[in-house]
C-alpha cells in the first residue's frame, strides 16, 4: 500500500487550520501584489476627492503599489458605493466616502442595493474637515446672525449648492435651514467642486463646503467666507467668524469626517495592512502640512483604528436618521 499520499485526520485538520491563518492566507500573503483602486463617489475636485488623493498617495508608497483613484459620481454617492459593495473583498478595490455618502444616504433612499452597515468594513477614518459657509464674492452677510437676517426676507430667491442629495454639502445646507429657520432651495450637482464653481460664478448664492477646497478660494477672494461651523475660528481662515461667535446660533457645529472602507469579508490581515498604511500617511509630516493648510484635522486615535471607524460609521447612520426623516425627502 502506498502511504505517501495518506494524511491522518489529525494532520489534515492541522494543515487546514494553518492554511486559514490570516498570515498564511493566499489573499493576504504578499498583499498587495498589484495596484489598488480607490473609488471616490464624486466628481474630481471636491473635498473628499482632494483629501483622498493626499492620503492614498502616501499609502501607496507604504504599500509598494500604486493606488489609483477613480471618480464614480452620481445619486448622492450611491453609484460609487454600489460598485464597491459588489466587488470582490480582496483588498484591491476600496471606497472613500464621508458622513453624507456613508451614513446619511442610508436614510434618504428607499431602495439601496447594499446595506452600508453590513456590506462594508471600515479601514480607517482619514480626516475631519471643518465646514464653511462659502458664498459668492458679493454676498453681503458675514456671520450666521447676519446670514439669517439677510436671507430670511428673500429666502425664496436664494439658493445653496450641494454635491447631490445625501452628500455632506447637502446635509450642511439643510442643517443651516433647520437651525436658522430658513427655506433655501438646494441646487444639486454631481460633485462639490462643480457646486463651488457655480458659487464662484454667482449662479448660486452659497454652499456649505469643506475647508479642503474652500480655504484657497476664500484667500484668493473668489468666494466669501461667511462663517466656519465650529465653536472657534480655524487657523487657516483667521478672518472668518465662527459659529461660536454668533449670539443666536453658537451651537451650530458641523465637521465632515472622511473614511476609507472596503467590502465586508476581506481577510483581517488585509484590513490591518491597509489600516497600517493609512495611519502611516496620517503621521507623515508632509501630509500633515498639506492638510493643515486646508484646516483638516487628524481623526482621533480611536477613529483611526478599523474597529473605531466601524463604530463611528454605525453611530452616524443612526444619528442622522431623525433629521433626514424630518426633511421628508425620499429617493428611489
């Protein structure tokens, strides 16, 4: 009898166990072995797109493989989200998103082909962006009190720009409407960059935009900084008043967190490798300097971990539901 191919049940069990260890997984060993695609569900030039490109450029050097950013805009980010949700969970296609596309969109749409809470795992939160009310250059008010007093008598004639229903800029505009008791119509675009272009051109009056993109335009005078939605002014824009300086709306604070996620079911070793690369990027002095000039803050240590970012995502999905339900906006 030829016993060379014979393995006892015990040996077969041990070998099977070894093969399934993360560090021996065929999916994790040597990862990554080819370029990694990062889907941004907005048109190029918006705040999440800009931030993502800065982070993944440094991650690529750490991983030793290119990271290719692909813009996949449409339907408030759900087009890009759905694309990644259907992808193989092998670490070669990731999704970059923010509070709007990853959390709030779950409450806006009646039917989604994915469940954000179940079909994705967070890699890391990669940047918290202060939000700024950025207006056409000749928009008169400065500060939230003045914004209310100017807009209220003519709210039907004023518009705000946004990167689609469910986006962070849309949520910011509706937060303003809710807090300042206004009824200002949203004009939706395929990306925040396009919305900001029309603010610059004067086709829409203002938008709530990330410091990532607004700071440079405010400093150049192409748009006007009306207010920073924070308790205090930010270093990047020392002349723009903060919400905390308002007499009536000092508690209107709004940052947008940004996050990298991937399809659920990815090997733990791959998630860990990507998380490690993201954390290296967030500690790189050159990256920090580039982001600081736009007012971007590094996420908390907890939110930089995969587990902490996943908890943040789950919490934020629930947090935004009541406000969105009050808007009575449902999309197919």
